[in-house]
C-alpha cells in the first residue's frame, strides 16, 4: 500500500511517499480501506517533534490521525463491526497512520459513519468533533444559558464547538477575522469579536467556560481574567499539566516537567478563583457515535475548507499550518 511517512523529526521535513505492506489485523481490530483523511495541526506538530517527549514515535512512521473508510477485514474478537461497514475514527495514540491506503484500527476507536455525510465530510470530523465533545461535555459540563468563549471560531475545532455549545443551549462568544464574522454567526455564535481590531477582554466578562486555543501567553492570561469565580479554562494547546501526565501514565520526571510548565497558568487561575485544565483529546468510538446522532439529526454540520488529492499531503499540511483555513482540510485517499 502507499503511505506517507515521517523519516525524521523537523519543522522543515516533508512527509515521504513510500510503499509498505498492508497492516496485520489483531483479534480486536479491523482493517479499514481509507477513503479520506482529515488534516490537523496535530499532524504537523507530531512531524515537527513537538510532542516526542510525551508521544515518542520512532521514525520512520506513518502520520495522520483522522479517517473515513470501509472495513475490509475483521479480527476474530470484533463484535461491533463487519466487513463492508462504512466507518470513521480518530485513531488511538501510538496507532496513528491515516495518511495511507489502509490502517488497522481497534474497534473501540471506531464508529459507523454518519449516513448523511460523504467520505470527505466524515473524514473531517473525528479529531475536532471529539476535541469539542471532551472539552464542552465531558470536562466542561456545559449547560443551558451558560456563557462560553470559544477562541478561533472559524477553525476546525472552533466551528464544531460553536455548533455543539449552541445545541446545549449556551451563549457563545468567539473570535475570528472580519471576513468570517457573518459566517460564524450563521453557525450559531451570539457574539463575534474581530481579533485583529478588538480586544476580547474589554468585550467579555463573567464567563463560565473558555475553550482556549492560542499559544500566546498574554492571550491565556486575558482568557483567565474573563472567567467568573468558579469558571474554568480548558486549553487545547497547553501548557500540559501533571493531571494530564498522570492520566497518560508518564514517568515521575515528566510529571515534574509538566508541573513546572503549567505552574504559572495554575497560579493565575487560582488567584482568580478559576480552574486551568489541559485537554489532549483521546480516541473514543462511543463518543463519536453520539456525534453521529447529532450529525444525522442535522444539528451539527461539517465544514470543509478544501479537499486535496492524496499525493498533495505536504501541500495540505502547509495550508493548515498557515492558520487561514475556514473549517477543515481533507485528503481524498481513494
């Protein structure tokens, strides 16, 4: 099969197209012929080596986290799926490799593809959908009439999170550029701030929840200050916390590293009587199934910026890295 691999870590490195054997299928896995693969900033960060302290992939390895495709083989202990099922997934950490024609996936990480979506639309959903679900529902426990600030509303996670928060009845504020203001309002945003000319801290206050996705330390501090007492900020970009390190089973010295990295944000949050949490989303087929129900009910719609052919994965990643996408970028594999 054809696959794009990371030969060595580095920001200037390209993925290399190569021929590899078709993956073997373990007893609780299925083999998926990949039709489409979502492209995420995480894919670039993995290639760069930004996460190798926590996710030490050893090059060469196949990159890619999102997929939509068709099951062609099933392991003997698989009970939820059969050959021919159309599925989608954000595959598990240490099992990545969706920039390829086939991949073996644990059945716990899979869900049936929403019937009303194309393969390209379905391939755009898993990582951003699960990130939004775990931030808003699992951790944030968002409720009707709560005030939620979702940064970068026109991005992949942002547009999904706006739709999900509105489904649960929240009042949603977001940031975007002037060109996308009307568009994010149509997604459901109640208050939209042009981040190029307006300071969101002067516009917002007394918020229950912030979904934080900007690496600028000053933006993090501003975001904490708009929270009400008891409010919480869930960061998708860090700094990582000891709770995260413990959850994924990192050794004591890496837990110490995360304690040092996150100490400033935690101290600021504590002074403001707020909470700072770090989310590194995980694969979860059961949550994808709940997302499928919302999509099939037309409550949430996928937003695709651009579809690239399989051979142009490097160009697709560069486009995502530009930060100018409006929705998701997808690779058409089959």
